[in-house]
C-alpha cells in the first residue's frame, strides 16, 4: 500500500509520456499551409496562369496537327491526340491548383511538366511539325510553371523546418491585384504569338474584320 505523499508508480508516467510524445511529434502541416510568404499568392497565380496558357497553346498544337496535310498518318494522329489530352490536362490541373493551392498530381506534376518541356524542345530542334514558334511558347510557359511550383515547394519546406510557428503575412489587395495583372500580361505576351502562329491563329479573323462590307456590298466571308 502506498503511504500518503508517495506517488503510486505509473500514475504520473502516462501524462509525462504523452507530453513528451506531443513535443517530439513532427509537424505534419502541409507545406502549402506554411507557405505564408507575401510573394506566395502572386507566384501561385503566375503558376496557374502559366498552366492556362500552356494548355491553350497545346490545344492549338493539337488542332494544327489535325488540320495539316497528312493528318491521318498514324504518327501525326497520335501526336495530335496526345497534345490535345495534355492541353486539357493542363487546363484542368490549373483550375485544381488554384482552388486547392497545390498541384493535382503531387510531386509527379513536376516530372510530367519536365517531360513536356523536353518534348517541346525536341519539336523545336527538329522542326518536323512546322510549329516552332508555337512550340517555343508552350516551352516557355511550361518552364514558367515549373519554376513557380518549385519556388512554392522550396518556400514551404523552409518554413516547415522552422521551430517557431509561421506568422501569416498577407499582401495588400491592391498589390496582389497589380501582381496578378502583371502575371496575366506576361503569360498573354508569351501565349499570344504561339497561338497566332498555329493553324487556328492563321485562319482567325482580325479584330474589326467582322462585318466589313465587300466591294459588292455584301459582308466578307
């Protein structure tokens, strides 16, 4: 029997063990939640915009391959299908990334983007498709997405290894809006020449050309 004032063995060990375990437990907070740098929000928007731009350009590459002579050749047909599927995947992945604040495919996303960059570079080097400018636009947008996602991942890892809890630091709405506008202009400046150089861009009607009366009095077709 325990005497008064003497602790019974095992009565205080459990709370002490639980406290020690809680102190030693690793921080499993996702990196995206710890990424509270003021630059995180505009960089995330830039990555999403780059995904939208790269997806649109890849869809233009796909349509150009289908519209080119010899489109029914097995190799060109397969390339067109793969470009279309990849473009659709990029558009969907950009939406998921902006909503969830993390890549849809996890760490596999950078491998897929790196593989796509190699394909675009090979297409530019060999020039078999005749879409060098369009491929260059897709390559630059893909590299932009890789760099942005890589920066966000490294920033989150650095903050995750800190001993102190991160303090949320936000960007002012005006500055965020300005950064988003600058990112959108940058992506549009890269994507627009590539889209214009594709088959769809070559057949596009210039602005102001709709409804222009022909010499005979009818609208041009």
